[in-house]
């Protein structure tokens, strides 16, 4: 008795990996905000919060 058609695993050709690598190498400006320089005040506020000070 043979397996059902849905129980057979298809042969892997590596196309998923090819498409994943192609997508990972292309820049994605749509999904990520462009990197901008942080202001000095923003860094000071971040360090203040990291130290646990609220005022």
C-alpha cells in the first residue's frame, strides 16, 4: 500500500533560500526609517533614564 499524495514530501530545490537571500541583500527603505543623527539632548535624556533618574 502506498502513501497518500499529501504524505509525500516534495523535492527541495532551494528556491526558498534563493529568494530569502535575494530579499535580505536588497535595501528596504520602505520598512525601515532612515538613520538620522541623534541630537545631543536625546542622548542625554537616554542616559538619564538608563541611570534611573526621573528629573
